């Protein structure tokens, strides 16, 4: 009996994980996307984009056989998190409060991509170094005119997904009017495996723990700031960006970390809330092609890996007489992902809207609410457990 063919469009993290998982499940997989080679990382040099990998995502990556391929010296476990409101509110979460050793792991995008590429090649996945052009009559046509048969097309081609557009999958997008400004900082005091987050009138500031370097202790900064402010920062030269960030971060972090020094290039990206119908006959979307949420909870990649894991589960349990691209099968995938994606969107969007209101009564209530949650262990266990899934 011949194996079903699946074409995965998109060679980013979620696309690579999709191709690897489908190949391990016995499908005949072709990965469509550019081949990006990168040299081994230099000691003390870290990629700008990092992710907080949840325990559920860590287990999935271990099941795929790639977690143990990562360089442990470039992974930082997060054992605790401290969240501060824009007044007196404070919430402290610790892994032991939910009988866990770790809340998350901070990992560079480049490092995860490196090992996923290696694993895809070890499984001899056919890699078509081209771009998706159209899908018609159970076949994918690439930009150069190659024709690839496909029982199922997996659209893992990012927020501007050509697969989603070509297949007419309904999609809604809303700009927050904010941008995420990211860089790495050298700080005076150690982070001790703790992530910090401050809700401020200028947006949400997050410090994620990173490995120490020869320069000292290191954290990764993610600052979700109003778009006009981000544009003004990014309009400066490299030195100007660094000086502005160091100056404006001092009031927030000096009591925790001392002086913060920008040690890497500063980048920014606009923030959007997006969702889609996720499936069409013969097509399933995963990752940013399917949805995007506000990054204040750091769950974007975890949602994407959750998509892949659920799609694999649905395909593994389908009736033998149904093909992978059957809408009855794909509808099960869409239903299974509806609740976790909606819940995460509600939390992140709700927090963003709540802290965007600067009216004193609202400020008082939200900060009192944070302090109340901090005093209720069962609620803290619920928060930690929800973030671990």
C-alpha cells in the first residue's frame, strides 16, 4: 500500500516540525521552502529572537527526537516569574508551586531551527528549495513550475501565508498599534532563572533569562511599546537606540538588575491579533499562518507546535478509508484547536486591553487583582498549569 503524500509549505520552525513529525508518522513528505544555512553559533553570540518553550512543547520536541540535540549551554530554564502592575500590583509564580521544576525554557530560534533542519535531513525528507504558488486538483505548483502531488497541504508559511490566500481560507487581522522591540542586555546582577514582566504606561517590558557571557549576566528584552514610540526608537542609529533603551529602562530595572547595557542589535516587529478558519479541503494551516496572539505571554511558538501535535494526532487516528485531506478529518483538527487558541487569544488580548486603560479606578482594581491572585495558591497553580499545556 502506497504512503499518502503531504506537502509542507514553509521551512520555519513550525514547518520543519510539521515535516519531521509527518515523516516520523509514515507519510511521504515534501518540504517546500528556501534552504537557509547558518554557521554554528559563536560562543557568547546569541540570536536576536528567543522563545519561551513550555513544558508541553518541550515534551513534543523530545518526542520528535530534537530536544537532546540542542546545545544545553544555550538553553536557560525559567524557574520563576515576577509580574508587576503599573502601581502596587505584584504576582510571583514559581515552578514548585505547581510541583514542577521548570516553568519554561528560553531558547534561541536559530538554535532550534538548526537541530530541526538536521533532523529533517536525517529522516531524508524531500526538500524542494522553492516557493508555493498554487494548489489545485491534489497537487502543489511551485513558483518555478514544479508539480508536487499532495493528499494534504500543510500551510506553515507564516503570517502572510500564500497557502492561506491561494486556498481562500477566511482570515481576520487586527493591528494593535504596538511594536515589539527586542535586544539582549548585559546586566549587573544575575537573573537567577527568573523572568520579569512590568506593565507600564509605555507598554509591557519583559526580561527573559539568558546564559551568562564573558561580558556578564545576560537577559533578553522584549518591550511591547506604542507604534509611534517604537518608530522613533528605530529611526535612531545603533548607538542612539542603545542609549535610549538604557536610559528608559533604568527606572524599571535598576532595583532588580542594576545598570543594563545593550549588547546586541535592536530589532522591532509590529504586533497583530489574527485568526483564520484553519482548514479547507486538502489544506491545514499551522502556526502563524493560522493565528497570531499578543506576545506578552510568549505563547506564539507554543501554539504553533500545539497545532502540529494535534494535527499529527488527528491524522494518526483517522479512519483508514479517509485521506489525510478529507474535510471530515481536517474539521476534527480545527475543532480540537479552537478552544486552546481562543483561550490564549482571550487572555493576551484581554490583558493588553486592561492595562491600556489609564483611568485611576481601573488601575486600582487591576493592581489589587494581581495582589489578590498572588495570595491564593490554588489560583497560582491553575495559572502555571494552564501555561504548561
